């Protein structure tokens, strides 16, 4: 038997690592552009490469946890995150930096998928609520990196700071080794036929498209905000990183409340409201040349995007309980394709037209997400009716 509280803490620590993974590259992007002498399109390609690493990690984790459970997978990938972080800190060339970014993303992608599936497996009926609280620790990791960099960049180089952050990764790694995890759900062998049948599920693909835009927006905003504030609002790059932290703070604060809200309200309705909040934030950010409006705008975008993953993955866990790991893999892979495409597109458009016009990707994605959600709600209602009639 496993200790549920210890397993939850393992998931929380793992998600903290993924928060570090998601925000590190965006936090140091202005310094990378200067150090390696690259343009926005090349810089944007790093996000595509990181997202590709996360995508590959998200693809492989599901069958692994369904067949072998979590312990070895999480432990190994914590070390990969550490290796990627140190590689990013001391990459001697842009080519080496690309390799480090891919390793960093792969380790983070496996940990992200694994911790979400783990919380879903042990949360029972309150999946969305449990996943929302898990997201708080993502916010801690995501907020911590830009805040630390903003506080220390005037004293230390970004390489030295990132190398120091690497020691934090050892804490989850040791914890993973010491505790017992749930037994694998398919210990007798992975059911290939049932697993591949998920590829034909329309509902799962619609949920995946919600995550497509969710990941695309999170990585775009998390990756380009510091550069946006530096170039569009003429802010010192070392200070601009503080405004990036507002995005992650907004997400973290929202997820502190989401757990309680989702216990009392319809997850789909909650997601609709939060999409509206993010859209308001995007309008404030894009329409203003003032820090007094742009700063709350970036905060509201983070706040509004906070509900996307907990709600959508809660739906996935509710519908596909027997192969939750594999279903999560499919949904996350679709999401991370968006995480590859939208930040790169933002960089390409930013080179051609400037970052302000290219950031219109965010409100457009929010509107499309809202439309898809309306169709998902219809299919989810139908699913619950079928469950009642069984």
C-alpha cells in the first residue's frame, strides 16, 4: 500500500519542476538573444524545440505509467530536468543550447503528464479540484524563476543563477526515490487494442484541441512577455522579467481558489468565465502603452488561463478512467503541438510586424477555445446521460 499524502506531495514537487521548466526559457530570452546574436524567429524556435521535447515526453509517459507505474519514470526525468537546466546555463554554442532545451523539455513533459495522471488516479470524484491544487505548485515553480532572476541579475549572471536553481531539482528526485507509488493499472501488459481505440475518440480530440490553444497561449505569453515589455514598453530587460512573474502569479492565485470553486460549480461554466477574464487581460495588454494597464493585463491573462488544464484534464480523467495515462498522453500531445506552433508563429510575426501585433494570437486563441468548449459541453452532457442509463 502507498501513503496517499506522500504520493500527493511527490506530485506537487514534480509539478513544481514542470513550472521551472515552462518559465526558465522565457525568463532568460532577452539575454539569450544578446549572448548568441539570434533574431526573434531563431529565439522562437527554442520554444518550438522545448515544446517538441515536452510533446515527446507527454507521448511516452502514458503507456509507461499504465504498465509500470510512476517511481522510476519520475526519478529519471527529474535528473533530465537537472541536466537540461545546467546545459542551458552553460551552453557553449547555440547548437548545444538547442540540445539542452530539448532534454529539459522532455524531462519536464514526462513529469507534467505523470503528475497530472497520478493526481487524477488518486483523487476519485474530485479530479478537477485536485488537479487545480496541483497547478498551484506549477505556479510556485513558474513564478520563482523570473522572480529570482529579476532580483539577482544585477548581481550574478543568468548562468550562475540557473546553475543554483538546479540544486532545487535534487529535492524531488530524492523524494521520488524514497516513497512508494500506486501499483500499475495494467501490470499484466498494456492493452494495445484498447489504447489505440482512444485515437478514434472524437470527444478526446475536442478536449485535445482545447489544450492545443491552452498550451500555445501559456508558452507564448510565458515565453515572450519579458521581451514584449522590453521592446514595446521600453523597459529595462532585467526589470521586464518581473512583469513576466505577474503572469505566473495570476495563474497561481487563481488555482488557490479553483479547487474550492470547482467543488461547487460546473467545471465547464468555470472555464467559460475564466476564458472571459483572460480575454479582458489580453485586451488591456494589447491596447495600452502604459505599464499601469499592461501589468494588470498580463496578470489577468495568467489568472484566466489557470482553469484550462485542471478542467480539461478532469474531463479526460472522468471519461477514460481505465487508461487514464494513455488518454492524458493523447490530450497533452495535442496540447503541446499548440505549444510548438503558436510561440514560433509569434516570433515569426514579431520579426515581421512587431510583438504587439503578433500577440493578437492570444485573444484569437481564446475565442476559438470558447467555441470548441460549447461543443465539448454538449458531448459531456451526453456522456453523463449514458452513464446514468447504464
